[in-house]
């Protein structure tokens, strides 16, 4: 049995959210270990593995395969793929790298590392989140950063992004908890250098 064909059939079943197809590609006692942004996890058994994948992708509509590369790595199979999905009315991409043990045409073990769901633009060019820039300069929470952040985030539509550029080191500890307390989602926290901090927040419903 061609092991790469088995791996490709498995990824295609995941992409189509085909429960029976996922289970059918796996050994009944498959060992599935994964590392996703919330942390590591492990399940045993084909039905538990299928349920895990469907929990990740079951509400995506649509789910599109952007990239798929399957190849043998000595006695294992590497399957790397990128999906573009729409969840909660927004478009995201997710990339997963898996290493598979294939035995007698069935996948006996899976080790997976996941990028998490990352924001991307609407492929049709409409309806994607708008970015709003807020250069806070050297302003800190002790001299108005928090209140100005509240004002700025309050002025943009739900689902849009407020990109805050700050130079106060304390902003990394102060702004994200404030944003979450207000019901918004902190999409990223980056330190590009030169003392800059860039915090991207998506406005929530609250």
C-alpha cells in the first residue's frame, strides 16, 4: 500500500469534514498527539481523533485547501497542508504539519503541530475587517492610554481591527487585559524592534 496515498486520502477526508472517511483512514487504536495554540493534547482511537478534527473544522463554511504536500520521510509520512476557512463571518487560514505512521494501509499514529486560525482577507475583496491605526506614541496608561484606547475602539464597527502602536513597555501588560475585559479579541502582540509594541485588537459585540 502506498503510504502517501493513505495520508492524502486522510487529509482530503479532514478537508471535507467526512467523519466516516477520517475514521476509515485510521487504525481503530490510533494515537493522536497534537500541539495547538491553547496547548498540547492527546487522544486514543479513531472515533476520538475524528471528533477532534471535526471540533476544529466542523463549523467552517466553506473550507478550502490552499496547499497540500505529502511525502515520505524515512519510515514516516509528512503531510503539510493549509486551509482557508470562514468562521463566524470572517476568513482565516490555518496550517498544520503532521507526521504519520502508516501500517497496513491505516494510520497508526499522528503527531501534529498547528499554526492556529490566523486572520486573512476576504477572497472576494468584500466584507473583510477594516484596519484602524492608533499610534499612541509614548503615552502610557497612567497618562491616558487606557481612556484613549476605549474611545478609539468604541468608534469603530464590530469586527474591525484596531492596531495600536505604543512605546510604553507597560502597554504589553495593560492593554490586552483591558481589551479582553471589554469583550474584544486580542489578535496579536508583536515587538518589531526599536522599543515598539504593536497590539492588534478585534472589536467584539459587547
